[in-house]
C-alpha cells in the first residue's frame, strides 16, 4: 500500500472498522473511561476504489495502545459490496440488520442475516456486502498487526458476486417464508419499494424478480395496481424504473418473458356493477358505513375503478394483489387502519395466517424491521379479533 497523509490513511482503515491509526486523534486516558458519544464519530461514504455500490461507514471506536482493534457500522444498500481484501489480524462481523453475503477465494458464499456473527481469520482473502435484494448493516471489529489492519485487492466482479447458486454453504433456508410461493415472495419487495419510493432498491428487487421467472407484465401489474394505494407519482416512478431495468437487461442480452395481457371486463356489466361484486367477495359482505354515507362518491369510485377496472384485469390473482397491497401499506406511514382492513381481505381471499406471517418475514428480511413488525402487529390484531 502506498503511504498517504495521516488523515486519509486513518479514514481508509476505518472503512472496514480498522481504526488503529485513528487512535492518535482519540487516545483514551489511562486513568478514566472514554465515551465515544453516539453521532459524534465520523460517517462517510465508502470510497469507490474499495467498494461497489452505495456504502455508508459509521465509525464507533478506535484502537489504542492496549486494545489493537477498532469498530464501525458499515451499511450496504442492495447490490453493494467490498472489494477483495484481507486482514492481518482477522475480523469479526456481527449483522445488525438485513441480509448479506460474504465470499472467499474457494468460491464459497455464506449468507448472513440479522443476529449472525462471523469470524474471518487472518490473511484470508474475502469480500462482504448486501444481497441483490436486501440492504445489510454489520458491526465490524477488526484487529491490527504491526500497524496494519487491511490489505485491499481487486474489486469483486458481478459474476463473482452473483455466483450465489454455485458453491454456497450455510445458506439459510428461511422456513418462515416457505409458505409463500417464489412469485408471491418477490411481489413483496417490488410492491414495498414502489410504495415508499426507494427506486434504487426497487431496481434490485425487479432484477431479482425477473431472474426468478416473473414476467415483465406481472411486475408491471404490481405498479399499475398500486397507483390506487400509493398514488400516481409512485406508480409512474415504479413503472419508469421497470422500463429502464428491462431495457438495460435487453441490451445485455437478457431475454425476459413478457407474460400474459390484461383481460377484458365482462361485457354484460358496467365496471361499477362488476366492481361491487368483487368488493363484496373480497370483504365478505356488502361494504357500508358512516364514511361512505358521508361521501358516497368515494365508494362508487372504489367499486368502479379499483375493484372493477383494476382487480378485473387479471395477470395477478386476488392473492397476489392483496400481497402487493399489504406490502405497500406496510411501507407507508399513517395507514394502519387500511393495513388492518387488507389483512382481513387477504384472509378472505385465501391467504392463511402462516402465509401472512411469511409475508411479514419477507418484509423484515428484504425491506426493513419496521415494515415487518407493522405487518405482524396487524396480523395479530385482525386475526385475534376474528377468532
């Protein structure tokens, strides 16, 4: 490694939690404890030289004369990872949120999820980062030997990063999500990121869904469906992201399946008549109440447009549409009553409590703890009241 200025060298070492040289600026007193207050340490973007994708480093504590190790939180957005590197004194990693992967030169890839700890021995070439569809934050505690704590090497190629289907070990099969089909699981992050507007993570979720066999029209239908719940701006942004992703894949020689087209409404019924039937079927009874007495036009629009024009399009079945709706509502603030209502509707169309719990698990793993917990709370509230 070329020698650089003290500050730059300290920052580079901090990127993987290796802060031995930073102790010069913050050496603790030999006679008292030292507080590294939350939010007072340096945070910065992982440099492109050593990282691929969006990476944030939050420093926690430096090494010192007696403790030759340091710590930092490193957050990887979907698809982000380190370059190949090794640590002369090894490194511990503790995943604090999300799902990540780490690989070694022998081609083995280990999946790591929240609560997992991993020890990388000294001088082992490896890389680590998020999965293509989930962000990941880990705490790294890295030792220092002879003043050196990391040796950077070449960046990890896309083929190395995406080789998860070959030579992987300890890849967890999360049985809590097995109640949902593969397509149903992939609907969840696409719907969530469309609704919350996180287009970078949406792009990664779209790639994963298409790679898993979802058709372009199935992914497209999720966004068309969600305009009624998340609004036109989020739906249009989602569709634009899908369009750009499909074009990039096409240019790279990837042929995605277009899929079936939308079906026509029954010729002998208006969209409102058909929609009222669908609404009644989904809810389990005719929908009435003070809100609709106060503003009857809103129920006319719900029946004719949402339950008629949208639910009548096909492509996604009722279960798929409710998975998309619940995932979207769980990713939005201030819509708890609507989320509860759609947990009930999801149950009415045949999604079991086990499948709804699996949906919450996918949200937790691929979107965020808050979204998963919000859904689980709604499941408990609604299904307990129905018992």
